[in-house]
C-alpha cells in the first residue's frame, strides 16, 4: 500500500486566453521531481496495452495532451487503481516501484511522459511476479 498512496492526480496551471490554451508543467513546482527526460506515445491502437513494468529508480508524470487513455497501477500487494487521462491540464504522478499498464488509447491520444531519470533499461522490472517478489522483500 505504501507506494499506492503516493500515486496522485496533478492539476497544472492553465494560462489560456483568447489566443488559445497554455498549460505549464514546471519541475519541482508542478511536477515533484527534476525532469531529465520527455517522451510521448501516440498511434497506439485501442486494444494495445503498454507499460507493463515497474521502475526501480524512475518517477513519471503522464499527461494526455490530446485524446484519452487509462493507466492502471498496482502496488504488488493486491491493491490497484485506474486513472483516466482525458484533459490536457491534468496528469498522474507515478512513484518508483509501482506497476503500470497504459491502455484504452483513443485514436487521437498523445500521451506525454515526464521522467525523473535518463533512460536505463536495467532499472525496469518487466516481469510481474518478480515485481511482487521485490516488493515483498522490501517490506521485510
Ligand atoms: P517501452 O518501455 O516498451 O515503452 P512503454 O513503457 O510505453 O510500453 O519502450 C519501447 C522501446 O523504446 C524499448 O525498446 C525501449 C525504448 N525506449 C528508449 O530507448 N528510451 C526511453 O526513454 C523509453 C521510454 C523507451
């Protein structure tokens, strides 16, 4: 449960005017870490499930800057929650060591991801059973 409590929706400041919308996500202010990496996911079919991993070192913020998707998070202790990302000025914060599945992508979905680290494949746990094992060891 300890990591589940850290997952939270974030609302970003909007400074739109008659020219259109402007949303701000500033490190250590709107986003609770220093942003080291940005990537974005689009063109995923509605039946695709992405993610399916936990990260030992990386924190993320996921924002659907266009369209919609869902994120299911699991803490490896039997708790899960689903977050709907469907507004450009909201995101979900994901701490380290939380399992995540991204799915239900709309055709127009552009999922922007802010990450606290540079990419390192070695800090990914891509096997759910291994994730549960590491979580249970951490709790000892
Ligand atoms: P993957 O982790 O499967 O994406 P998702 O979490 O959305 O399911 O990444 C897809 C590929 O891209 C994989 O070969 C690793 C590579 N990749 C990088 O090289 N750098 C990155 O920052 C990310 C997120 C992925």
